[in-house]
């Protein structure tokens, strides 16, 4: 699994490649790579475990993700967490993508946007099938743009900006 760790001025933000499990056994993968990442149940296209989004914001973001998947077949989910539990933000995002099986089987085209507001960290993790469409440098730009919203505690605005950066680059600019 490939990782690209990049820093932004406001907070340390990372972009990770790979929502797809490596060919090694899943148990070894979980032990080594997901060390410290707690189990987190998926609640739909938007899992707001940090409770920073209103129900209306979650519904609006979910609807956008549904339209994106219908138009492109690529699957994207958003997650917030109240704590990274000592795990690296890129590992956390990638583990969620792997555990939740984000992306189509055989295409590995999933993408996870993760926000950890208390630790001021965010990550975009892509499956191998998305890396050519949305490379790490563009993911870093998207995360940096998201932080301008996060500075104002506008988490819905930041997540929406991240989603739009992805959809514009990957074939669904509506």
C-alpha cells in the first residue's frame, strides 16, 4: 500500500493512497497497518461520528455522493471522528476504506474523506483505481482548500469543497 504524507501550514493534513487491501492476509494487514484504528460502523455515505454536521447537512452531502456514484460508478464516503486514538490520519482513512469496502470490487475506485476536528487533521484516501483520476497532489490541494472552511468551524462547507474537488476532477462536475 502506498502512502504520501504531505503537510499544510495550518495543521498537519495528510493524503493517503490506497483504500484497497494489499494482497497479504487481511489479519496481518489489520495488525500492522490499522494499529490503533478503532472499529467504526459505517452509517451510510456520511458517517459523522464527531457530530459536527447537522442532519440537514448530512442529508445534503449524502445526496451529492449518491448522485456522484450514480453518474460515475465511483464510490466516495465521508467520515468524521472525535478521535484518531493515536493512529495516523492517513492510516485511519485507509483502514476505514478497507474495512467498509469502499469502491467497486475489481475496480478499487473508492475514496474516503476523513475529518478529525479535535486533532485538526484531515485526509483523503483513494483506492488504486482512483489514483490516476485523483492523484495525491490534487488530493493535497483539496485538503488545503477544505481547511479554509474548517478554520471557521464550517465542517459541512469544507467537506462539500472536498467532494466538489474530487467530482470535478473525476468526471461529474455538477
